[in-house]
């Protein structure tokens, strides 16, 4: 997700989130406000000025705490970004998240049946989902259509993978439904991490972010090595994940790392709203949240499928 932030904004606060760090840079102090004020006044038919000044016409509005009556332009500008668009709000993120998650769930049901009927489609769908994921993460300008197409591909992929792991669990005699268990475990993890974040028990610091990034990269390298090992039959085809207690520890580590990434998503959303990012960035925030939750779900799904073979 690093590097998606468009250039041209000045962050009014310090951030340890690598996704938002580029917002701290600007050409000069007050850049964001000046640019936004200029864009707003031009759109409203007023002549823009280099530095915002109070209007010469007396205002009848109620004075603020400093005794200075606010102008209508200042009041309306509170909802305008540096680029002249509407600022993102938490409600925007919630709505976009609901849209994307709804698409994922809907097409997961379709993918479950399609992959069963045509298993050969699994690999192409997987590749398409990965490519769209990177395209959305690295794209400078947010494309809502591309985001929704990704959600569709992600849903189809999840449906096929879920069916695959469920078949393994059923063949091992585990009939309790690992898909439902993985969904419940994912939602529980989301609730726990959100509570820990909101209560301040977990704080996003620079060191926290650095350690988490190192852990994630290390886990990805280990997962790739496990995939290669699985090709040669290590762990009964599970790679390192199927090697006794070590495999369970690795699975739990994956769940833990993915869970802590939720905290980075929460912080990114919080800081993005505080910075007054454009409303379209709510799609990107929802995308990051979706990717992390899918990661957690897949980790739980694999863990339960492996455990089903140990009963």
C-alpha cells in the first residue's frame, strides 16, 4: 500500500504510517489551505487571493471563541480539500467498505460453485485478483470502478479457495464447517483489534510500524519458501505449515501479523480523515481494510484445514 498517496497536500500532523507519510511534504507552509481556498473561491466566482483575508464587508454571523465572526466562505471551506473537492469522512469509508465487502461476499458464493464446476478457472482468477490488487495499491489516482472490479475478482477467488479448503476438512472428517469458523474468527479478530486500538492499548508508533513491516516481509519470505517445499512434498503437501507443531506456530504467527496490520489500517483511516484527504480516498482506505481482512480469513482457513487433518 506504500506509495499510493497523491502529491500536492500538506499534512497538518505527524504520521508514522508509511501510506500517509507523503502527505507531510509540501512546497510551503499552508500550501494545502491556500490551494484549497483558491480552488473554492474560483469555483464560487470570487477572485482568489494569495493569502486568505477577512472580507471587508461586516459579517452578521455569530463570533467564535476568539471574537472574530466567521465568514460564509470559511464555514463552507471546512468541508473542502486542498484540491477543491469534498473531504473524506468516516461515513464515506464505512459506505465504501460496505459496497466492497458486499461484492466480495456475493461473488464468493458464485466462485464457490463456479470453481467446483470448472476447477481450471481457479488459477486465472487468482492471477487476475493479484494483478488488480497491485494495480489499485500502486495507482496514483483512485478508480472506484477498478476497486469494485477487484472486489468481484477477490470474491470469486475466495469462493474457490474456501471450497478447496472445505473439501480437505470434510475429507478429514471435520464436518463442523471451517468456512463459518474462519469467518467468525476473522470478525472476532477485527472486533478485538478495533477495541485495543480505540482504547489506546495498542498505539501506532514509528517503531511499531517498522517492526510490523519487518515481520510481514519475513513471513512472506517464509511462505514462499514453504510453497517451494510443498512442491517437493514437505509436510504432506502443506510445506512448512504441515511440519508438526512448527506448522501450527507458523499459522498462528501469520494470523497475528495480519491482525496487527488491522491497526495500521485503523490509523490510516483516522489520519486520512484528520488530514482532510479527498473523498475518493475512502475507496483506497476501504481497499486496504478489505485486503487485510481477506488475509486474516485465509490464515484462519488454512489453520483450520491443517488442524482437521490432525484429529
